[in-house]
C-alpha cells in the first residue's frame, strides 16, 4: 500500500540519517558495501531521435544493502555527497563503468560512449582529473568512449576554476555533458566558454512537453541554444510517444527514458545490446 511504501521510505531515511551522524560507521559500511558487491551499476540506453540507433549508455548506481531492500540513489547519493564519501564510491563507479565498457567493446556490443555521473563534490575534488586519467589508463578505455555528466549546478559553483578543470578533463579525450540542464541559471555566454559536448535537458521540462507551455518553451529554447553552440542535446526521462514526437519536431538529438528502456542490470543490458546487433 501507499502507507507501507511511505513507511519503508521513512525507515531508510531515518536509518541513513542515524548513520550520517556517525561518519565512521557509515564509512566502514560503505567500504564493506563496495567490498561485498552491495553496489552495482545499471545501464540506460540513449537513442538517436533521427535514426533510432543506440548512441550510448548512462551508468546509474544501485545499492542493495545486505539483508535489506534497495535504496534509491536519490536518497543515498546526497548523503554520500554531504559526508564526502561520494569520492570513494564515485571512483568505484567510474572504474566499474570503464571496465564494463572495455568488456562490451571487446564483445562488439558497445554502441557509443558510457556516461558516468560526477557529483558536484567529485567534480570540485582536486584529484578528479588524476582519478579519470587513472581509470582510463588502468582499464584501457579510450577517452572518447567515456562521457562525464556534470550538473549545471556544479558548473556554476565559484569554488574552483571551472573552465580550467573542464579543459584538463577534455584534454584526456573524454566527452563532457551538462546534466539536469535548465534547472540552473547558466547564460549562453557562460556556456560558450566551456569545452562541453552535450546538454541533457532535465526531466522536469520533458514531463511538460506539448502539455505545459512554460516547460515546452524551455525545452525548445534549450534545443535551439544547443544547436547554436554546436552541442548535442539529449532529453532525459522520455516516457511517452507524445514527448518523443515533440522532441523529433524540435530536432532534439537523442533521448533517454522509460519509453525505450529503464536502466538495466548488466545481463539485461547485454541482451538488449545483443538484440540491436542481431536485429
Ligand atoms: P540523473 O543523473 O538525472 O539520472 C536520471 C534519473 O532518471 C535516473 O534515476 C533514471 O533511472 C531516471 N529515469 C530515466 N528515465 C526515466 C523515465 O522515463 N521516467 C522516470 N520517472 N525516471 C527516469 P536514478 O537511477 O534513480 O538516479 C537518480 C539520481 O541519482 C541521478 O539523476 C543522479 O543524480 C544520481 N546518481 C545515480 N547514479 C549515480 C552515480 O553513479 N554517481 C552520482 N554522482 N550520482 C548518481
Ligand atoms: Ca545523469
Ligand atoms: Ca540528469
Ligand atoms: Ca535529472
């Protein structure tokens, strides 16, 4: 029922809040979790609006605590972000995604780059460029098969020389995407100074396509802005044929969402990619 769903959610929130009060406990829990495979990555395909071909996959982390039900990343990522533990989990995510990409590439299954989310704290962390460089070197993944998603909010932060950090990442050959785009306040002038490749329109605007005038207008403006800056534009959270049709009309480059596929565990993702190759 709805009630028990809420209770489950509250239980986890309380449990995690308690854990946050004891950083040490959470830290050992995190390390244990990584060691015992409590975390895994699911992969959600991105498809070209024009051709319908798969053009890449986003890696999304999942946590199933030992003897527990799965906890949503929308709950545990912000907590890890607060405590700084995201840096450790984020490094595991990055290396695991690179390793998987190399394996799929060897099997002839990789249709395009693997996208990995970098949380604000990770992006602002001094070591992020080294971390990415090491992940590529250790796994042998070519930079152009890795895309890093950085939220618009993190890019707007004043605490690091954003432009310089992006350039250092770009020098590794990786692709750079601005995630949750439209929720911040970046200007065209601001964006044009950054060496970015892609904008991901936040789901909140996709929800309102062809329904809500304001959301539709924002989405169309982002797509036009992206085109004028020579950036790819991807719509996230596409759930309906109506939304897809509207995105085709607006000449959006690619879509990601339940309409085509949910994020899939590795065996299902591999089967999905295999079917593409065959069919
Ligand atoms: P995000 O980066 O904006 O990822 C998109 C979220 O939308 C994912 O939720 C995805 O499962 C969901 N989604 C995709 N298509 C649809 C759709 O058609 N309908 C609906 N309702 N949802 C859709 P998820 O996997 O629960 O992740 C939530 C957030 O947690 C992510 O938002 C991201 O901010 C964060 N996150 C997930 N994995 C990682 C990670 O490995 N590292 C970091 N730093 N953050 C992550
Ligand atoms: Ca993302
Ligand atoms: Ca996003
Ligand atoms: Ca989002």
